[in-house]
């Protein structure tokens, strides 16, 4: 009887050891990271008041650092709606990253800067996330003057501080977060 009791006690201790050893494994499993998306293409679609669309593209489909960039030409005296589309063309078919940015709008915001801003054009947000803060997938463009070429920089930030001073007005200085993409276009207003 003592032998059976000892075997049961030994089996119980072994089971207890195995159970607690499994608990320790949970501590060494790394947390899943939110990987950055690969963005190889930025498409800017300018739609004038007559619903004429013109698309300008920054594209590096091989993701090798040698992009092909369209020069933007806009017409004086017009107003435009500007929509931004992001693609990952390293996949086939190309993955539309725009949908993810829209779904995770509270974690994303576009910023527009460069020498073109306030010299040739202004850009104001025409969309918002679920908290009422801007995202920048849809925007309004006002022509201020003719000239160029000037530079229009388009930056997408991941997890910016949208409540920081000036951020909701498109000022990137206090935004923080991480840059998902930053591209430059030459822009001329005729």
C-alpha cells in the first residue's frame, strides 16, 4: 500500500511540475508586433469642380529605392478635391493599403508640407476618424498662385498625437508617432 501511495504522490508531483512548467512558457513567447506595411506606391488624385480626375503617382514597385515620380501640374483658378491611395506592389495583385489606413484612422494621419504649401496651394482635411480628428485620405486643395516647380511632401504618420497643438490643422511638428511613408512631388500651378 505504501508503494502505491508513493507512486500516486510521485505522479501528482510530476503532473504539478509539468503544469507549472507550461505556465513559464507563456512568459517567453514574444508579443506579436504590429509590423509596418510596405508602401511602394502613393497615388494622388486631384478632381476639379467639373469632376475631371488627374492622377499623379510616386511609385517604387520593386521597393529598391529608385522611384518613378510624376510631376504635378494644376490649373490656376480651380479648386480640387485630393484623394490619396497607397499600394504595396511587391505583392501580386497589389495590396491596397488605403483600406487599412481608413479602418485604423485613429492611428494614422497624413501631413502635407514643402515649398508648395502656402506659396502655391493650401490643403485642408475633408475626412475624419471615429474621434473626429483628421486622417487626410480626402482633402480640399485651394490654388493660391501660379508658379513652380515647388515641392509637395506627403507624409503618413502612424500613431500621431492628434490632440497635440496644431496637429489637427496639419502641423507635423508636435505629432510624434512613426513615419509610414514620406514622398516628394514636384508641383507647378499654371
